[in-house]
C-alpha cells in the first residue's frame, strides 16, 4: 500500500463527501479511490466512512483521523514544493476559481506576468459568478468578494471593491436622475442578485446611514449583463467600479447619487487552511497582493473626479 496516496484519497473524499468527486479531482477512477480508502481502513482496522447509496459521511474514527491526515498531506505537498523551489521554481498545476467581474479585462495581464515569473506552474482557471467553497469545488484558491463560508478556509484580502449606481445618459434624460436614495424606489432599477443583503441597500453620507428597500425590474448573477443592460438605457444599475470604470470614463454610463457611498466589499483569496503553506498558492496570492498597493488602477480616475471615495 502506498500510504501517502491512501491518505490523500481519504482526505479528498472527506473534503468533498464524494468518492466520485475525489476521483475527478485526483484524476483517477472511482475504483482507485475506493481501493485506496479500503486499504487504509484495513490498515487501521476500522471504517473511516459511513456509506449509503446517496450519502458519504465520516465515521467517528474517520473524524478523529481526518485532521491529522489533512495536515500531513498538506505538509508533505508543501515540503515537496519547497524542495522544488530550492532547485528551481514552483512546479505543477494550480487550480484557480475567479469571479467574471475580475477575470474579464483585469486578470489576463496579471496571469501573463505571473506565468513569466513562474513558467513551471500550469494554470487551470475556472470563471464563474457563484460563491464557491474551494474544498468542495476542488480548487487550490478561489478569488471572490464574499467571506469564507467556514473556519476551515483562510481569507486574505487583496483590494477594496467599490460599487456605484449609474445609468446611460439617455436614461437620465428620459427619467431624470435620483437626488436621494429613496428616489430609486420610483425608478426602473436592475440589480445583481447574489449580494447577501438581498433587497436592503445601505447608503452612507456624512457619517449617517440611510437604508432603502429596492425592488428590481431585472435581477441577474452577471455583472457584465447588468452593465450591458444599463448601456441600452433600460434602467439604473449598481455595478462594481472594476466592471463599469471604462464606460464611466468614456461617458457611455454616468454616475448617480455620487454624494452617497455604498459599503465597500473586499476582493479576497480564499483557500483551505490545510493549504496555508502550499508554495504555489502562496506565490500566486503574494503576486496578486503585490499588484494592488493602494487604490486599484480602475478606481484612481474615478476617485480623481470625485465619483468614488479613496482610501
């Protein structure tokens, strides 16, 4: 029995609660994962999982065994990366999940610079709009704007994500611009559907908070669709500045309610605690952190015009 492969299979099944998903993530067949876990169970003479046709869950022994095995697998992977680093540079595949709002227009140049610096790292990038759990999704690191969903994940904040309400000039000519947040309740509005505050929106001005409940003419989980919808003149929308900055500077979208700020969000790297010292993850997260010192570049011209507050 290759004990490390058995430990690795056990940890991946425990993370995903699925033999099939563990097999997919490790690039082997279901039978290989089952065999490795069975070999480990035979070695310790105890079942590690309770299995049914629909569910897999850790046994009492499995729960006790899991934490030490997870730490050991992570430590050995990190040690391997460090030994490679002593000889050359980090090597291997790095699985990344990233929001479209950042991936489109902004991420490609960073990845190009990163791969030039670390040519032996192979990138596998998944772009989607949902809030992910790196462990369940089988990725090494997820770049997202919502907090880590549980304590088994590490969150490192990289930069501030600012949002603003805006509309096409022709929309404002037809409907007029809102003067205060409550005016939005009487105008066609389109909103991003995945914010945890749902219909409740907070606006900040001079140290005071105004809360407004907004209904939407259209909701979507795509900020890019929301931007394109605004460009047609259909509604006022709320967009992150990293998505709308070019259109705002070009004048195809115009800011509204500039005197009111929305609570900022944080764009963060989220990764498993057991991955904390993994070299490939560390160099990528450090590289991104080095790219964002101070205000993000897409915010600087908007701050200079007084449309956004700076740091």
